[in-house]
């Protein structure tokens, strides 16, 4: 769907706010007891990647 007025940033901001709210809702819904362990694995992988350079 195209915006009839390309200078209408208010509509684009509303779309952005809506998308952000949807992403926050999705990530909150996906949060579970494994999230902390996953975050620790990601951090460990990043550390290993830094050491490999």
C-alpha cells in the first residue's frame, strides 16, 4: 500500500510504532525459561568469535 503523500511522515511513524509494538509483543510472548540460557550461549559465542580474530 503506497502513501499518497510521500511527505506525510505521521502515517509512516504510526506504521513504525505499530510494527514496534507487534515486535515487542512477539518477543514477550516468546520469552520463556530458556531465554536466559540462550542469551548466555550467544554471549559465549560472541566472546569466542572475538578470540578467534
